[in-house]
C-alpha cells in the first residue's frame, strides 16, 4: 500500500485443502469411559550411519459405547514444522465391558442385552464354556447389515478358574526311549538306522548291512546298543565267515 493509503489492487486467494496422505492407521479397542494409554516408537534416518529414535506416550479419553474417537498425529523433523514426515491416523473404539467368572468345562449362560421395540422384547444371551484356566477377552459387535452401521459392541472379560477337586490321582507311565547303535568295525558293518525311538512294549527291527572283506576268514563283530546318554544297554555278538564263492560250471 502506497504512502497516501490508496488501495491499488485486491488479491482474492482461494485455498483448497487437500486430504492428508496417511502413512499408518491404528485401531484400538478400549473399555468405555476410560483412558487409552500407549507408548510408541518412531525411527527416522538422519544419515547413512545415524538414526534417531523418538519414544512418546499417548493418552486419549474414551466416551460411551459404541462411540469411536478419530484423530491424527503429525510428526515433524524441522523446527518450523513446514512439512510432516509422518501422519498417523488413530481410531479408538469404546466398548462396554462385561466381566464374567466361569469354571473350566462348566457352561455358563448370561443375559447380555435386552431391548424393547414395538411392544416386542429382544434379548441377547451369551454362553461361555472355558477349557483352560486364566483370563480371556472377547469382542462382540452388533451390526446393521442393511445400513452398514455399528449398533452396539461389548468387551467380554471371562476369568476362568479350576473346579473343586474331589479326588487326586498320580500316574507313572513309561515314556519313549531313544537308542543309539554302534559297532567295533564300521568298515564291515553299517546300520540302516543308527537311532531308534522305542515306545513302551513296541518292537523294532535292526537293519544290518555287511560289507565285503578283502580276505577270507572269520570276523567277530560287536553291536552296541546305547541310550541317549551313551550308556551301554546291550551288546550283540555277530560272527561273519568270509569264504570264496565257487564258480558255477
């Protein structure tokens, strides 16, 4: 504007915002009316020999079920924040938490929801039958398939415990055993299998392969059967007579 404060021109500036380019999307399930807390690690390359690791924590409040919270986090590397290096999109879904206790191998059915519509009563029952002790989490969603809309969702936390023990038994059963086969003349005798896995009251066949000798005579071979700790269990004696084979007329 000149010194006499007269307007020379008017510039009409139209700004059209563009959608973010999302680098990563995160989805989390969180009980309603609570805080989502989580730590994140961001790694950036400064040069060929140096990287920078940024660790930060996030805390977000969650409303009532089935609300979801959506927000973005922009990560900048320059002090004036001219252009983000990464843009992360977060979804945190609020779930109604239901705590139940159950016993292993004992079925339990409970009423999860009741709704009245046009004089009719609709009830939703859920049954659980745990097979192991401990805690397990289940996510249950009700979706309107015509409108493609989430109506209700739950986070079911089941704590499983052992039943009342009436009697206790302790058994001692034989386990499988491994045997190793060796001999005193590897140049004349080889085994089809050098390791045998023997189950209780089972029988295995030991395959032997005899090699030819350069001279005639008798050779005494010893077969050692050892356990996996190199302790000798049994020893077999095999006498081999090498003779000249007569030519047929």
